[in-house]
């Protein structure tokens, strides 16, 4: 089961324990990297471009449940009361 990435208006939530903040995410990526080799032959990645990325699994860090994570709306930030 694929779980979409959260957006500015959504977040992940574990339906088993209610966790909203800690998840182990397994993802696959295809990237292009610009690698700079110094004169000694030491490699350093200076630029990375993600060409493809997919989430394979999102597991709850609190209860270790897989396939229980869903996307839910984010709570709206509270506005200050009038006169404050």
C-alpha cells in the first residue's frame, strides 16, 4: 500500500496509536549526482538531482505498525483572540 507524501495542508497519522510525528520511511530514488574528485581521488557529491522517487512503506516509529499510516488534514493554526 502506497502512502502519499504529506503536503502543506496534510500530515501523516498512525490509525493504530495516533502518532503524528515519528515515522520510518522506506523510499526508492533514482538520482543524478555531480561528483567532484580532488587530486588525491577523494569523491565529494556537490549536486544531486532527484529524477524519480517513490515511497515504498511508511512505518510508525511508536507502535512499529506498517500499513496503518494515513494522510489526514493538518489542524489550522489558532488565530489570536480579538483584543490580544
